[in-house]
């Protein structure tokens, strides 16, 4: 049993977080395609509240590498385990088939952390991008990656390995490189097990250094116990590594086994933080209670 299971909600879900799921026909059509192709999407795995809207707009986020993540982040609903299934060599083609069938114009590729693989899953992104482009080279593809860290203690060797994995993905020319900090520095250990604030900032900085033509993006969940000043400090840190795009959304507890919500930030507070982010120089800002990493990703 999770140590969080006995922690009851502090507040009732506010009205502004209660939204219809979207057009039932769009949902059923996409869910059917995903099931028929034996695929995973973070839209479904994470029960994203915007999935109906995104499906209707011609965007979706595919989850690569299977359904089991080798990390055990306390906020995430994706199944955890140290022994995920072997890499499915046909997954890339099935994703490409689904993209084609759904007539998507903008695709976001993310992946479970695969610390069990030598390249930590970098090739999952590149092979899937190649398969999608073989059918339609005009489809825009954004990547939302794990930190590609592991296999070494903190060392120069570890940094070199991380950069090699990152380079593999960037050489495939995504239209945007996204890696989420998720929360403020103080809460990293509690929220993101196996990841660190410094490593994630370093990954975003390395992306700008290696491929400055590819914009970088990151995201934060609010409601985990962070303070306003800490959020602003995090935004400043992201701008310090020249991150150009930011998403800010409300954390919603997936189950009683996950971290409880500390509080619900109001729409007005999200609007105020959006103004701060723009003043700091972010070129694209998505900030609101229901915003998620891929929300309106196409611009």
C-alpha cells in the first residue's frame, strides 16, 4: 500500500476543473485505433482532460517503449517496474500507421523511462520519427523525452553519455525538444524519483548548445506544495538555459496511491504566472488549470 493512501484530499475539486471530456465520436475513434494498433498514448494512460479537444484538432501524444516505466515518480499514473517488456521492434510502424489513419498534423512523441536500455530509449524516438516521415514528411513532430540519465553515478562520463543520447534524438530534427522539470527545486526528490533539477536543466541547456535551431520547452505542475516565489525562480532558471516555451498546469491526483494535491491554483493565478513568464522572455506560454505538456503544442 502506498504511503499516500491514507492522505485524504484537502479540498473538493473546484468547478473550473470540471470540464466535459469532449466529442464522444472523436474519443471512440481514436481509442479504437490505439487499441487496434496495440499502442499507448499518454493522453489515455494519463487520463488527460484535454484529449477529446486535441484529437479533434489533429494532435495526439504517443507513449513509446511500452507501458512500464523504470522510474517511480510519485505523481505519475503510468505503471512502474524494473523489468519492462522487451522493446517492440514493430512499434514505430504501428505508430506511423495510427498517425496516418488519424490524419494527424502535429504529433508529440514521449516515452516511459527505459533505464534498462543502453541508449535509455533514444532510438525509440528516432525510429518512430523516421517511420512517420516515410509516410508523410510534412507532419510536425515534437519530442517529450526523459532525462536519458543512468548507468553511471554523477560524473563527467555520465554527462557525456547523456549528451550522446540527446544528440541521437536532436539529429532526427524534431520541431521542438521538450523535457519537463515538473516541479520546483525543493520538491524534486519527493516528486521525481530518479531525476534531479540540475540534470534536467543541464539537458535543456545541452539541447540549445547542440541544436540552437530547435526550440526547447519545459513544464511545471502546480499544487504539490510549491510557493509562488519558487515557481518564479524556476521560470527564471529555465530562461537561464534559454528555454523558449513553458507549460503550467494544475496537478490532479490520479489515485489515492499518488501524491495528494496541496492546493488548487486559481485561473487568475495561472494568468498572472503567464504574464510573469512572458515578461521573462518565454516565446510561447501555456498556463491554466487544465494545461498539460502537449496542450496546443502546435501553436
